[in-house]
C-alpha cells in the first residue's frame, strides 16, 4: 500500500520527540537566582558589603554603650548646676551630690563663722539637715582650714559627764578636766603652765576674784579696751560678758561666744543690754520697733 511520507505512521513513530522549550526567568519573577562561583567578583562584593554592615552596627552599639556609661558617671552639682564627673563630687549621706569646689567653699564659710556643730554644719541644700561627717569635711579642706576646723570643734566641745569640765588655756589648748570641785588648777599639756579651769586664766596662788580685781586695776590693755568699748558703744553680753558690736541691723542681738552658743545663744537688747527671749521682742520694741534707737528701757535715746 502506497503512502506519502507526510502521512506515514511508521515515520511518525521513528521521528524523535520534540525538544522542550527552555524558558528564561529572572530573580524578580520568583525563580531561584543563578549560583555564583566562590571566586566570582560579584560573590566577593556581596560578602564585603555584609561584613562592613556588621562592623558599622557593632561600632554604633559600642558608641552607644560608651555614651550611656559616661552619662551615668556624671552628675549635676546642686549648687553651681555644672556637670562634672562622679569622681570629682562629694556624695553626702542624704543623697545630694555637690562638686568639691562648691562644697569646700561652703565649709570654709561655716568654719570662718565658727558654725561647726552637727546642727550648723549640715547639707547645703534647703530644708535638708543631714549632718556633714568629719570624713567628708576633711576630704576637701586645706591644711589651714582643717586646723581651724579642729580647733573650733575643740573650743566648742562641752563634756557630757557630770564631773567633767572644759577648760581652754590662754595658749590655745583645750583641756577636759575630771574633778569634783568648782575651782582648781590643771597643768596644760601644751605650755605646761597651771591653769584655773573655772576662769581659764593663770593665777596660781590667788582666787579668781582677787586675780580679776588686780587685772582690772593694773592691766593697761584692759583699761584701753574698756575705753574703746565705751567710745564705740559696744555692749557686753549679759550672760557671759563677752564684748559684742553691731554695725547695722536690729537691736535684738544673739551672743555667739562659745559659752552662750552651746546653750542655744543668749539674746539681749543692744540698746539697754537687758537679756531677752524671742517672745519678748514685740513687747520690748512695741512702740519704736527693733530697728530704731529706742527701746522699752531707754525711750529717751534720740535717733541720730
């Protein structure tokens, strides 16, 4: 049977199968990207870009940690409001922090005014009465202020024992005497002189009254000082007889001598010299006021 080549079944069975078409794809349409050779320039560029990014992230993280650590190690002084390192600050027991310079200046004022008790030498912040410890004070004071601070503490120290007495020799040494008598003598450890622990003067062999009478009659320096007090209008404290002067302000005075200061301070009128209490001020200066040159006991003093 004759057949044409185009329609011959035998030839159809012997013909090879059609070659499948190869489809091109790209990374953008979701197909897997072409594998790069380890030595190819594209592979090296990709790895370099990844390493530099990690390095930048690590560096930024490190810089942030350093900045946070530095911020924690700094503080703001509560007096001058300047930022400083913690190592340059003074941390008080109440939690307030000041810089060393401000704290030293604050203590210097207190020491020069002889305000060195625990109630007076306290935290400089308003309404904070936390005491300044000796360790905190001595850590910022100069040698000269340290010596003055310790001398003032010794001057104002008063024993709490029933038989203990405080004595200060004219040479400057403070002495604590344990005795049962109101009057007597003790040897000063500094100058080795015998000192009366009642009047704190050297008058071995004489009573206090006899010594002070002789001194008043024969001491030219005391006479000159009495004349100076009279000419300047200075007053004596009615409790301890310490000389007091007033340059300005009101006539309600507070004695700052050691003997009165340890008792809370003695108040008196600078015009008439009478001892007062705070409650007496409205009545003692009722008519003229505490800033006038007049008072209840001296109404005839005219204001200059």
